[in-house]
């Protein structure tokens, strides 16, 4: 225990003496929350939309008029034929087009389901998703209005919405839990793997191992300071999320802390495993970024919903600890659920497996 | 076999590549044994086995009678090891480095103070206690590394090329310290690529390709030179070398040593032939007692010739 403390104290000195890395470790989460919170929370204004009204009826004109009502959409072009849509997209004249087909008014009047086409320029996926979303919202509102006007209960026409994200859900609320997962992965996995790989590369590990220290003591001593740093960063993100972006905390803090700790163990296991398998510091750094950070950013549902990914990729997503951790975090913070038997089981198994593998391979390296 | 350090028929390879092939040596307490040989001779591997960092494929390694593989913890308590590279923390101060290793070795608080003072005195690092290790000179770094390996008062010290890359003055001082430690009863195993450091050891082992070419006291090893030796000085050595090559005297080996040539030969006829070849160049030929390096070069070429056959 004394040796663990000595090693941890030494590691803490390394962290504190390396001002630049320390600044990165503390400022990074702050900057990330600020950036992600602000950028992703941005609402869309003045989306350029073209209109192709082939119906030329009161009903269709009413639909077109209602487009501009929210201030989100600006009608930039009035098209005469369908062939004009594509060139417009190519020129970048508008991001979306609303096509009201001939017979729209008659269908509405007859109480039959009418079809309205929404075309979106998908080259900018994020904007496209929002554009499709807004247009659908507008069309649906119009459908309800007509239905109410004709006295019937059912909407005059239906739009099958493709839900990219719920516009009701503020994105900061969604992003902050994701950042907790990302930063814990980065600090715990990447920094620990770097710390151990560095000792291996400079030969200090060789010298430490000729002292009567046990491998478990080496691991514990190296890892503890980073657990602290990771916890500090997580707290920082949650605090900023809560006070600057009003992210709700509907569940219990205790549950949140417990799940964070579980995730930290997983991240540490990954970091240890990477450093044990890497021949050099450079390889360890590259491996840590590719294996932990990138998948956590892209595949965990942090930014892109898992359900919208192709099936093989979804399998990969479900193997990723961050995916399950995110479900838990969002559940605790937003939905106020404190117990996730399914996710807990998966995360616990992953923690045990990673840790056992890490300690094993670390042992082998000493011999 | 009561010696402090014992290797008995050690074999160790990395995968299919053998690093040490049947090395035996023993170092009694109070003496310095030098492992001498070029990079890749197997010096570091042998040392790592003794420290318990590697496990021998075959043969035994013992420190103070404890088996290095099965009683590693006991061995580590009594052993100080200094790896080849500077292996301390450059961002920690001299004092912090020392304290860290004192903690790892569980040095009791009372003893720690006394030991710390002793080490600071002999290494003369006291004025630099608060300085970061990374800002020390090469010689001071080595002394700090040595101090860290001595903090737990080991009985056995294993130093892997401690003077490589250190200036000549610091090297001399370092060896003075090593001699002092041996005088205090420690057993030291020191590897070095420098032949001139061989003379500073009590015993030496000339290593090449994982084997011992020769071992014994430096004097005995030098005396074991099996052939005759002439030293050539006073002439243009390049011209002299060219003439000797052209004369192609069978059984004569020519080696360049800084400011002279060594002519290794077996009989007077070869010596006379060499003298004839060099006639008129102003070269002075004089019989020479072989040094450690002559033994090493001769043994190494024999060992390589055996492998080639």
C-alpha cells in the first residue's frame, strides 16, 4: 500500500509538473462543453426553400404561405417544373424544395389522403436533416388545420416523419452526457496508456520492476491519479452543463457517480491493455485515440443515433461500452431513471474482462 | 558456490534468436566483475535475468544463494540494478527521485535519513538536491542513478554500461566510487563496451555473441593471448597497411589501433617478412605484450571463424 501511494504521489507530480498537459486535461472538457453546447444548440434560421406548386389552388397557396410563418424558412424560388429542382440544388440556390402535386386540392377537398413531396439537398447532412424536419412540421400543421376546418377529426393528409432528433429535446441536454463519456475515455484510457508506455519507453519501468513491487501495485499506483483527474473532469462537465446550459438532473447523483466509476474502470482497463500491447509511446498514443476516442465520438450515439446506422455497424456500436454508458447517463439525467439492469450487466462484464486482460498482459510483459 | 552473484550455464533467447548461450560466471563479495563486449553480445540479457526481469531458458542464476527465478522478491531486496539508459524521472528533483526509490524499497524512516546523507556525501549531489534530474550533467545523472540503486543498501550491484556517454573525468570518478563500494563488501557486476575499463575490474568476462570468449583476472586474460604481437609506429600507417596487404604474408593479421598497428603472428619468419615489407617506410617494429583488446579481437575472429565453418 505504501508503494502504491509512493507511485501515485510520483505520478501526481508528473501531472502537476507538466503544465501544458495539465492545462489540456482541465481546459479540454470546459472548451468541449462550451463548443458543443453552443454550436449544436444553434437553431436554424432562414433556410432557403424552393416551391413548386403544380396545383395552383387556394389550398396549395395556403400551404405555401404557411411556410414562412415560423421565420425558419425563406421561400427563395418559385419553380414551374420538376426539372428545375436539381439544377437549383446544384447551384446552391436552395436547400430544400416543397412540391405540391396536381390534384392536391381535390384530394384535400374529398377528404382523401393527399401527397406532398419534400426534397432535401443531402450534401450537408446535418442541415438536410433539420430542413426535412421543419418542412414536415409545417406540412403537418397545415394538415391539422385543414382537418379542423372541415370538421373531421383525422388530419387531411399525413406525413410520415423521419425522426432525426426530437426538436423538443434541447441538444445541449443530449450532448453533455455524451461529453462525460468522451472525456472519461480520453483522460482515463489515453492518459494512462501514455503514462505507462512512457515509463516503458524511458526504461524507468525496468528500474521500478527491480524493486520488490508487485505488478498490481504498479498498476494501482499509476492509475489512481488518473481516476481522480477523470472524476474531476466529469464533475466539471456536469457543472457547466447544469449551470450554463441548464441540463436537468432528474435522477440521483449517487447513481450517476456509481455509473461514472464503472465506466472509469472500463476506460482504465482499455488504457492499460493498450499500453501493455504497444511497443512504443507513439503506437500507444495512436492506438488509444483510434480504439477509444474515435468510436466513442462516432459510434456511441454521442452525436449520431445508433438506430440510424447500418446493421453491421450497430453490432459494433453495441460492443462499445460508451454506447451503454450513454444510455444510462441520459436515462439518469434526463429521464430520472436510476437503475439499468441490462446496461449495468453489460458494463460490469466489460469492466471485468478488460481489467483481467489488462493485468494479465501487463504481467506477461514483465517476464 | 557461495559467491554473491552466480550464473551457471545460462541460456536465454528471444523467440528463435539466442541472446546468451551458455554463460557461467561468479562474483565474490567485495569484488568487481566486468562484462566486456560489444552491443549485442548478451550483456544486458544476462543482467536482466539476474534482476528477475527475464526468465532463463536454461541454466541457473543466483544472487546471495537465492534463485533469481523462484525467489525473485528475496533477490530484489538485496540487489541494486541500474539499467543502461538514464532511468530516472527528469521532471522530479534529485531528492524526489531518491525518496521515490526509498519508498519502493520500503527503507525504514530512521535508516532513510542516514542513508540519504551517506549517498549525498559520496555522490556530492547535496548542492543539487532541489534540481530536476533532467537538468543534471551526464556524470551527475549517473551518480544519481547509482544513488537510487543504493538507497536500500544492497549487497549486490548490477550496472549496465554505467559509463557509456559519460565524459572521461566523470568516468574516472564513477569507477573510484565503484571501487569504494567493493571495498565496503558489495559484489558488483558491471558491463562496459570500453576495453580500458577492463583493467579497473577484479575479474573480467569477454563476451561475444552470447558466449564468454575468455574470463579471469585482467592480467590472466591478457596473458592468455596465444600468439605473438608486434607494434608498428613511426610510419604513415595507411601506407604501411597497404604494403603489408600487398605482401600478403600468410598467418599475419594486421589491426589498426589509433596511432599504431598491431601485427598478430605466430613465428619469427612472419615477423621478418613484415619487417621486409615495411623496409624504407621509417616504421619501427617492437614486440608488444598483448592487451585485453588484442585478446578480444583474436578470440572473436576465432569464434566467428568457427561459426563460419
